[in-house]
C-alpha cells in the first residue's frame, strides 16, 4: 500500500546481552525481534497494518488516510457486492457467528453442503470440497494423495503451500526446473516403479506470473 512512516517499536533486548542465556531458541527470537525493529525504524515494515475501513473496490482507510489497496485477493471484485452482503447477513441470522466445532465433527453446516453441491454442478463433477484458504487446499490435497513409498514431483517455482503439502505427505520430494518438461520426464523415469507418482504445478505461478505448460505436461509419455 506504499511506504509510510510508522511509530518506532519499543527497544528490544539485543541478542548478545545475556538475557537469552544459552537458549538457542531464545537467541533466535531476539534476533528476529532485532530485524523487525530495524525495518520498522526505516519505515519499511508493512505487515499487519490495521485497516480501519473498507471503502469498496481497491480503496481502504488507514490511519485516517484513504489509500489504494494493491494486495487484495478479491480478484473478481465480488467483495461488497450487494447480493453477497445480503447472503452473508441471511447466513448470520440463520447460523450465527460460529459452527461450534471443526468441520469433521460439529462444524459441517447445511450451508457448506449447499455450496459444494452448487460448485460440483457448475463444474460437472460428482462432488466438490471447499477449504478455508488456498494454502490449506494445497497442503491437504497433496498430502492426501501421496505418502510413504510414493514420489511427488514439484516445479521449482511452486507456491510454498504446494511445497509444504509435498513435505507433509512423507513422499519422496523431487523438484524439477521451472516449466522444464524434459527434465520432468527424466525425473519421472528415475522414480521408484512401485510407488505412486504425482506431478504438481501451479496453474499461474504467483511470484512470476508464468503459466504452466499444461498441454505438454499432460502429453508426456511417462
């Protein structure tokens, strides 16, 4: 949202002043605090800036100033749409402010079921499942499809959520050069023949904007 001056953070103990003792984790915490304090002192710390008002579109109110928001995830511009706001109010009146538990126990509402049925019908699939965030989606999906004795192949520019899902799965984690299908094929030929093999790649790589070479990836002979 642009650089702006921030109130300097209170002084924090230095990593070498002895207050962390010989505890490596304590020293690590102090070092992280020092880095944050240094960035804040330069007016460059832009995390967790409180937004006091959403003004629709890409405008927000921060510290009494109207600013342009360039880091929003509202790609379709649907946040604040009258129909969505009305549906949210109706859901609040019907279900309240919480689900009383995690989804697998008491937190699965008929509203969730209706949403997934509508998504499945729209996509022409047998069923659908929704998650609370894209990060959880990748983490859960990858780690559910492969496990020990399997191999998962990941593009080197994949999002961190995909990488974490690969690591959490316990499968052998193999990375290949970005959008390099020739190297992917070579890596696939080297994999253990008995286990499952899963190739995972972003559709649009979030840090670079590149698009996956999906047609060639799907035509690979391996």
